[in-house]
C-alpha cells in the first residue's frame, strides 16, 4: 500500500496491529533497528499466551538482548491509548488547515480531555523539525506579528483594562510606537514559494532579529523584503534589502510581503478561531504545528500523514519531574 492510497476513512478502520505495521514501515524502511543500542537484524518474537500487554509481536535485540516494539522511543511509548486512535488524531491534525483543538479530539475520538490535550502536545513535538535545517535562499520575506490576548466572557477587553491601570497609576503610559509591547511576539521568515520559519522572540528589535536572520538565511544568495519596521534598518549591510512602506503602498512590482502575511492569517485564524485561549509558554509548540502543515502544503493529506508518522521518534519529556537521558537512537 502506497501512502497516496491511505485515506482517513481507511485509517479509522485499521486495527492496532495494522497501525503498528504501518509505523514499522515508516520508521524502519531498511528493517528493524534496536532503539536502545542501534543494532540491526533483531529476533522476531510472538507471545504464545495472553497477557495484560496486548502486543503479540515484538523484537529482541541480538546485541543488548532488550525487547522492543516500533513504539519504543517514539511519542507513542508508555501510552495506554490505542494506536488506532493515535493515528486518527495524527491524520486529523495533519488535514485540518487551521488546527484541531483538544476539545474537538476529545469529542471525536471518545477519550478524556486530558488525554486529548497530551496527545496534541506529543504530536506537535513530532511536528518539530529536527536536525540542522538548510538555509533559506532566493527571495525572502520577513515580518513580525503579535499574538493579542483574548479575554473571557464578562471581563473587560485588554486595552480597557490597560487604560484603567494607567489612570490609577498602576501602569506607565506605553510608547505610542509600541502599542503591542506586552503581547507575545513572533518573528517569521518565508522563502517565496518555499518554506516558512517562525520563532517566538522577546521583542521585535534589530539586536534580537538580526542574529536570527543570520542563522536562517543564506546571506550570499538571498534578497530580503520587509516592511518599514525600524528593526530591519541595518540588515542592508549584510544582504540586498527591499522595503515596502505600508503607509503608502502594499505592492511595488515584486516587492511585497504578502506571503508571510498570508501565513500570519492562517496562524491567527487557528489561534483565535480554533484554540481560543493560548498560553504563551506553549506558543512554540503551536508554531511547530502550523509550520509543519504550511511547509507541506503542496502535498496531499495522506502524504502529510505518512511524513509525520515517519518522524515520530523522540519523546516529550518536559512534563517529567526528574531529568531523563536522551536516547540517541530513538
């Protein structure tokens, strides 16, 4: 079966064993590999009697003699949720252009909200690009945006609360040039016709943004386009830089930043329309999710699903109370 033939309805009909076979094919295209020591050609074992562990087929390493399955060293390890529901959640998050909330997964998959929330964060960890990323070349668009806080019903909106605090002397009057200085700031770079990179930054200033651009952009083979924000004034000394002044025009020939602004619209429609309330501490995880889908926007949902299953190695460890060793083979 090719990845192009895998539809969501077919994934829903898969058993846990079929999901495990698909995971093995995606994770080990050249054959099983021990996640403990990295050795190849392990033994294939089958449980003869029924136990609490429903996995009947597993492997045993010839080198370290450890038993393992395809889920060891992945986001599925130590999860009591059936693998078939994991695959359904992965497919939904890959196919939903503006994201899928944990409450929606909780209703669709008939699992608890806590389980759905944790599944979403594990899947977002798998969506994170691992390893060294290639530098962006060609025409590059850069822009910054602010994730404005949303208020709960019955509470004053953000700017009204700020105004009240200023009048009472509890907060200094903000600089008119930085009206969103208290909001989470996200900086994004888009290779026109290619991939996008986003990162949460403490502030949209030149000293903060220039090192980020230096790590992401091929300075010798790129042409940068930005708006008139003062943070980009000095970047012209490092690579060709075109500026579009939005107070005068939005497009001048091929000079515009509508590509990265289109990405911001997808991100904010997901944040405000799907997730509603987003903690600043989890913002990088949500950026990983939107980056993964946007950078694979030109392929079908089935191919995007297979690509994510292929990179499910690694575990979410930020919830652990004690430090956990990193597995180099996972």
